[in-house]
C-alpha cells in the first residue's frame, strides 16, 4: 500500500474518531456543542502552521503524516488495531499524548 493511501487511511480513522467524539459531545446539550467547537479550534490551531486561521491541503496532509508517524509505535509503516486503540488524538485532550 502506498504511503499516500496509508495517510488517507489514518486521516479517515482520525476523522472517524473525531466524529464519534463530536457525536457523543453533541448529545449532552449546548454546553457540549461549545466544548466540541473548542476541540475543533484546538485541532485547527495544531494544523494551521502559517497561522492564517485556515488549514490548507498541505497543512492538513503534513499534520496527518506527522500523526501517522506518531501513532505508528513500532515504526513498521502501518497502523494496527493495537496502535489505534492506544491512540490519543492531539487536539481533543489539549496536548499531545499517547503513542511516542
């Protein structure tokens, strides 16, 4: 599998986790909606390297590549169930955690 497909797969997994987290938050009312927005803004700030308030395709891909590398604990170029189940996605806890 090419590295681009691996990055896209990792991005899909990360976005799916984010969607699940957002869905769980949304069920708790307006306060949870505000918390979800705060998490989204934190994630945007992590990706937005040029600090223009937007995330370009290149910034997004760079972030996903960095996340893939961080989550790939055994550095074999693939993410497995164990690595993903241990994963903490940056931007949701306010700090970089999990993995190495």
